[in-house]
C-alpha cells in the first residue's frame, strides 16, 4: 500500500476518543533484497511510539521491524472532548522521527 | 486541523524522553531503553523472558484476540487485542513462528481503554500471542493464523 504522508484521526465515539493513525514508514526488516541491486535493504524501522492527549502521555509502545510497513495503530483514550489535542510521536532506529497531531472532532 | 512536524535526531529523542519522567509510563524497564535483547530472541519463550522476566503467565478468556484465520498477505496481518479486565497496563504481541517472535509491546496508562489494533508481519502458519499485564499478573491468549504468502524474507 502506498501512502504519501502519515495520517491521524481522532474522534469521539460513545464518549471515548478513538484514535487511528497510519504512519508512513518503510519498516524494513533488513531481510528484503532490493530487486535492482540484489543487496539486502538495511533494517530501518520505528522503535518507539508515544501517544499523548493535551500533552499528557497516555500510551507508549516499543516496536520491532516486524510491525508492518506504513504501520497502522488504533487505540482509544477514555473520555475526552472536541478540540482535545492528540499527538502520536515516533522515533526510528536511525534517530529520525515525526510528530502527528490532530484535534478531536 | 492537522499539523505534522518533522523532527530529526536529538529533538525527537528529547520529546520522547520528556514523557518518561512523568512517572505515568510503565513498565519502566521497557521504556528506559528500547529492549533490543528481547527483540533479538528467536523463540517465543526466550523473548517473553527477556522482556518480562521470569513471570508466570496464565491463559485467560478475558483477552479477545482478533486476527484472520487465513492471511493472504503475511506482510500485513491485522491484529486486535482487547482485554476485558480492569487495570491493564501492558499489552504485548508475539508471532510465535517469526524469526524474532516479539513484535510490539504497548504500555498503557489508566487514561486509555485496554485495546490496541495494529498490523504485523507473519510467516507460515503461526500463532499470534497476546500477553497482557494487569495488577502485576500476566495473562495470555493465542490464535492460529495461516499465511499464504510469508513476509519475513
């Protein structure tokens, strides 16, 4: 599946905040061979994910390279209201990262 | 409104490191550093022990583990772990027959509902195993997934 950029969605569902994210990242295991060169593509994957609501951490995760490419993550924060700021940050094994942020609808 | 910022290197690490001292994130040993040794283990039992220590794990029907019976594409198998227990602070997902069975471990604060959904790579015919912690005790559930096209090579 090709996605051009990471996406995050947060909406109120039955009183809770449902968060869905799709993060653009190759999540290379280190075993895949580049079809053009025949060489293995180095391992390159998201290691840590932190989720926050209004700046307060609500969940964190540690991942291996076996989480799928362009990883999907869905979870639910208790309660919440429209306008809450939901943030998902990730950092990969190369030290790169991204912050996804949205307001709850 | 959506905003996305691209942070590189030290700034991103600082953002994540800033969340840790809040004392809300457990287990500490998982968050103090990315648990490389646990991720490097090649058997389910070894990766479980490396991540959680020498703990007793009981099967529990309170864990609703959702995964397809048959996965056409082993590169992306959707797995949902939901736990019908209070006080769940950890959900960990393994794929038993993967070269490296430990896939993902989530640390939950009391602010989140006890379920997560993600997509993982699986190979061959394997059990996906969820191990959760609540009240200091560990519970597990497993589900057989048959993959018709593997994703670990």
